[in-house]
C-alpha cells in the first residue's frame, strides 16, 4: 500500500474512533488517536498472515494491544482491514457487542489476547514470542504499551524475561504521548530516563521522532531485527492526534466527544 | 446409590507436591505440548523432576509470579499446555493475571500450586495459603483439584492436561499415605466410608485425618460416612445432596479457611434443599503460624482427635 493510502486509512480510523466513542458516550479517544499510525502500519503493511477470512492461521504474526483502553484504534483498524463491518461500532461498549470496552479474544475476530489490565499484554506477548520459538513458529509478535502503563512493575518483569530468553521475534512499541489519566507522566509518576532504563533491560531500541508520521513508523517497523535481542520502538506521539481540541489535552484520555464536538472532529478529519 | 470406593493403603507415604513433580515428568512424556514454568522454586514445587527429563521444555521465570502466569497465557496461544508452578500462597500475588490473563479469555493454562495450608509448617503464616480455594472458586471456567495422595495427584495432573481451559491443582508439603490407584472421574466425589449417622465431606490430605476421625467416632458409637472430593469445582453436587439426605448431619473438613472453600461450596449446594445440620471445620478466619505440622493441625482443630471431638459435640 502506498504511503498516501496508509495515511488515508489512518484518517478513516481516527474518524471511527470519534464516531465509536461518541455513540457509546464513553471510551478512550486520546490514547487511541496517538497510536493510530502504529496499528495501521502493523495491520496494513508490516504483519504477515493477516487474513480476515482466517484469523486463527497459526503462522500469522501476532498483535497484543497491551494498552487495552486504546481499543477504539484497534477496532477501527480491524474494521478497515475487513475483520467486521462498521455496523459493529453501534455495539461498541454495549450489551452483547463484539466490541467490548477492552479487547476480548472470545468476542472479537482478529484479537489475539484480552487486555485492559495494564502491564499484562506485554507479558502475554513475551509468552507468545517464547511459545513461537519453542514450537518453531516463524511468526513475529508485536505489542503496543503505554507510557503510563510502564508504571506497572509487570512491564519490567516481562522485559527482563524478553531479554533473558533472547526474544528477537518480539517488538514492543512504546506509545510515548507523555500523558496518563491524572496528568502528565511527570506529574503522576516520573519515567526518568525511560529509554536508558529499557536499554539497560536489554532491548535493541529504535527512537522515532514523530510517531504519528507514517513513513517514520514504517521505517522503524521494517528495520532488520537485532539477533538475540527484543526490539523496542519509542514512538513520540501526540495524545489526541488529529482532533485539534483533543491534542495534548489530558482531559481527553477517557472522555467521549458530544455531538457538536464530534461534528467538528469529523470535519477536521475529512479527506 | 453411589458406590463405595475401595481404599487400599500401600503402606508408603509421599507428599502431593513431590507427586506433582513426578506426575509432570510422567504426563510430559506422553504429551509433548506440555511445558512447565516455575518461579525459582523448582526444588520445592518439585518441577525439577520434569526439568531433569525435559530441560528444553522447562522455563524458569525468575521470582516473578505475575509474569510467569501471563507468559504461560501467551505460550498457550501457540498450542502449548503450560503448567505454572509456585507456592499456593502466591495465588494472591498473581491473581489479576490468573483472572484477566488466563480465565477471562479461557486460555489453556494449568496452575500447580504447592505448600498449601498450615501443614507447610515452619515457614509460618506468611507462606501458608488458607484462601487459595476461595480465590479460585469465584473464577468462571476454572477447574479446581485438591488431590488426597500421590496417585490421585498423578490423576489430577493427567486430567488437567486433557481439559481445555484453566485448571488449579492444590498440593501440600506434608507427606501423606499413598493408596492404590482408584477410579478417577473429574467432578466426581469418592465415598470412602459408608455410614448412617452423619457424613464428613473432605478434600486433599485431610483424607488421612478424617479417616482416623471416623474410627474414633466409631468408638464413641457414631457411624460416620466419609466422602473425599478431589474436584472442588465442578463439585459433585449430586453426591453432596445424597449423603446429606441419607444422614441428616453434614460436617465439612478442610485445611483452608472456613470462608470460601469446600465447606462453603457444599453449603451452597445444600442451602434450601432439605433439613440438615451443617458444620464447617477448617481454619476459622485467622492466619497460620510457624510450627510442626502435627502441632499446627492440633492448634487449628484439624487433627483426627480434634475433628472427632467437634463432630461428636455437633451430634449431641
């Protein structure tokens, strides 16, 4: 897919995010908008074996949305990729809907792990990568974690294990939008030299200056693996990216746009 | 009427945790999908028995139980059958991972958690799980085994490997008598002794002590039936009802808190189903402490003598 087409998919996914959260009157638009390029790049360009008609193909690359609250971005991406139709957006966060508040492997096609309890997704991804090595499955495992999520000790337990087991079939994408629920990372729990910390845990690290620039994201995701080391990609992103009044605003972490705001957002996200 | 089980002592003793390690090696030889994860306790959980024969299928996770459980969750999605092994007291430590990482998606992960109950002994209350069954019972889709001896431990491990979904196996450190292998069916209780005056429902290594209690009760002129449940969930509700109706007096005995364990599971079955007396014998809303296993059983009212006393008093 051409760069322009991928950017168009991102725009449509962003519209999906706005529409979904507006309809549900709830959800997490801010952190969904920040990781949209990463998800679209993975599902439309990077991951092998992605097939809506065979979403359990054992050789497929795996994806775990460790920051499970960014589910709207994943649902938008899966919908654009053909795993289900946009009519499912009506059931987002609703009784019997396949699009639960957080990704549910039992309900939604194309999902590889149920996430939402922060810190767990990266650990599950480590297990998938280890299991793939054990069974000789050539698949690659990708996971997106949040910066706020990295307050969780589990992220570090998982990272230690990823390096110990030399999981070069694992890529952890760090959505560095700098904000979490109660404020900026620095207001809530300083991450300090977060890159240095993860490097010390044994990751081969790639830093992406603009994690909302599709070309930069693609370049990082296509960089050759470093033998014997798990990969971490730091994406410097903007929370609420693409919707002017949400950009860089902590308050849009877990708040749905009203109808008026939705109309404005969709106008901004027109082709 | 359900059939009486023929309980034949072999004269040997071993702990169910040692049996767990041996069972993994045996079942692992039959099923190459089985992998074993441990959190730096292979010498204690006895997964070293598996590691010795299948080193390439053994994964140490370091002292990080939470990560072990979710790694197992991830490995299960690759078609493997991971057995996570640690102390039962750490079930609380990795509970969110067992809940959200494994049970919520109903992944095929097994938990062989050892050193349960006060008979762990000298390590004391910080390490004696009295609440693990309560924690596991409330998780939808979880199967729970509490084997009573070494042979039953093998049967539980084997059955766990054949169940598609999460299974918790609770084992103990204290050696207990080994009986000849008896017929095993998931979800079915075993009638160990028939009796007409009252029934004792028990699980795990309390089988040894309740058996002795039955003999002590006989001397007092009380004819007690004894039923052992290797499967706590799904519980053999039919059998729980059958012997309650037959005897009218129910006692549950478990090396676990009287809150949330076998006793409460039986109570939930019996409530509103007839007129029975009902008494739970177990650890009564307090923590364990250091001591010799026999002294601890006495202290917590779980020795054969104390069990018989409670039941005799309850029958008056």
